[in-house]
């Protein structure tokens, strides 16, 4: 939630600065929202570690059998009834939840960086990413297309106005 709050409320903000006179260059630079979302940020390693721990804790002797018991019938995918049986286990549901949170945050990260780069509104898409993952990405794609059309129309209208003024 704090990462979503930063993306929504302070997408370009400088969050903190160390004390003046600090010797380390890394400590004297501003921590920015974009820096937090970089692919090399420890945030992603933390999410991966939490997921790995939850997955290890949820693993049972029949996990692989449940996942691949009827793989020949479903093109290599686990059968839905086996997935339901696995998710009925609280530890497996928790591991899946962490997995989904991480994926939703990666989608939100893409939306956030694309919106900053293209100067697009993104709060609505980020909220959807937080709640429904890929739906936020779909909303962002629609927003991007709409804003591009509006900008093209504005540019055409401005160019038409310049032509009329010149004649």
C-alpha cells in the first residue's frame, strides 16, 4: 500500500534527504518515487523473498501431483478442481495472494513509469492496478489512446489557427 500511495500522491516527489555533510554520495542523494520502483530496487527482492517463504511454507507432498495430475487433458495446465483444492489450504492461498500482489505491483509500476514518460493521467489506472491488476493496464492503454487522440486534435486545431492567422 505505501508504494501505491507514493505512485498516486507523489509520483515525482523527492521523499527524503540525508543530513547535510554526509560523506556517502548515495546517502546524500534524494530518494525518489521513481528510484523506489527501479528494477534494481530492494523492494522487488523483498517481495520475491516473501513469496518464496510463503511458497515454501505452503508446499506439501502432493502439491506437484495436484498441479500436474491431469496435465494431458488441459494442455499442460493444472485442472481447475486441483487448483481449487490447493487454494483451500490457507498457506497456499497466502502464497498465491503474495504472488498476485507482486504481479499487480509490477503492472502498476509499468503504468506509473509510462504515464510519467508520456505525461498522462494515471491515478485511475493505478487504483485499478491495485485492485484488479491487468484491468488497470487495460484502462491505462485506453487512457493513452484517448489522450493521444486529444493531443493530435489539439495540435491540428492549433495548426489550423496558425494558417488562418497567416493568411
